[in-house]
């Protein structure tokens, strides 16, 4: 949007500060809105059935495929890993070099 500051016309009329659209912006927005509405309209114009299945066709019911909680082989046999220090203290600060 273009911000127009307050000014005075040649005939003495004072114009307050206002904003206006860029030239051609309304036409572009209208074209965008029409195309968007057409896409939404054509996208939802399908029938009421999902996946094109007929009304008399029975769909398979979902079944559980996993077993929970998940256990991996050898999970209970290994001891818990212990944290190991990554640094041995005290750290030598040899700054003589």
C-alpha cells in the first residue's frame, strides 16, 4: 500500500493522510481471488464417497499391526550403560609454549 501524506491541492482543499493501493493491485487481487475460488470449487466437487468405493462395497476394518509396549531382543540381558567422563581433571594449562 502507498502511504500518502497530508497535502494541499491547488484549489486550497486540504487532503488528510491516507493510504491507497498500488495501481493495478485491485485487478490482480480480483484475478487471484477468482482463481482461488475456482480451485476450491473444483477440488471439492467430488461425490460423497471416499476413494470411489460404491455404496454397496464393504471396506475392510482397520486392524492392529503392532504389539505395544515394544521390546527388542536382548533388551533385558544387557546392563544399563554407565556414563563415562570425557575429561580427566585437573586440566593441565601449559601456557609456556
